[in-house]
C-alpha cells in the first residue's frame, strides 16, 4: 500500500492559496479518480482510499495545519504499516519557479515547515516528494504563501497539476521513483 500526502491548511480562508498547492493536487487526483475524502479523527485529517487494478493507496490531507503535518502522516503510516519508501509528499515550494515541478527522493526540508515536520516525525530525510513551484515575490514570505493564485497563475499551473496527477498514478502503480523523477523533472 502507498500513502500520498498533499500538504496544506484546512480552513476555508486558506483554500486556493499558494501554501495549499499540495491539497489542490490531491483534490484534483481524487476528482479524476472519483474518490471521496472523509475526515477521520484518528488520522487528524481527511482520507480517501484508492483501489484499482490491485494497486492500493491512502490519499491524505492533514488537518493539523501545515507546520504540524508530520503528526497526521505518522498516524496513517503507523496504522496501515506503510513503510517510508511507500510515502509521497506533495507540497508548495517558493524555490521552484511558478509552473515548474521538482521531484526528489531525499533531502532537507529546504525551509518548508510542513516538510520539516514530516521529516522529523518519520525520522528520516529519505522521503519522496513532489515540489510544486509557486515562485516568489517581494512580499513578506508568510503573506506571499497565504495569498491566492491569480487567474493567470492558475492557468500556468494547470499542466503542473496534470503532471502531478500522473506522478501519483505512476507512484501507486509501483513505477520506480527514479524513472518518474527523470521523466517529470525534464518535462518542464
């Protein structure tokens, strides 16, 4: 079984903000696969179950707020006994250009508090990830990441979200992650 986590913040005021790019990606995947998210208190988040052609995955949107995402991730991974190598985290990244996608097998959080908490709770930096580029500007960082995408920016992100859905599907099917990385890191 695989675990795919879209990072974000649960309140409606954060909907469609840059910091919720992870939520937006898993929401699109769930919509395309006709999956329904349901809140589960034991997992501190919304969960959808994917089962198709003998491939299984839990799709998670932590409701712990971004900076405490690791709590929710470890609750699900421990409950279903999902090893770290079967976990994929999807989140926004200001160090990746708007409209770009970067996949990694391992590494630091790059200053992303949500990813940092996931790394701390899983006790390893060896966590597969999809970084959705949200760009940056001159605003104070917190104001920027909590701002909504403009219509033009949303249009520019459509192919990125399409690619992210393809990455999720390939990851669930068990395609080697290095092959996925090589394909999508070059696809820009």
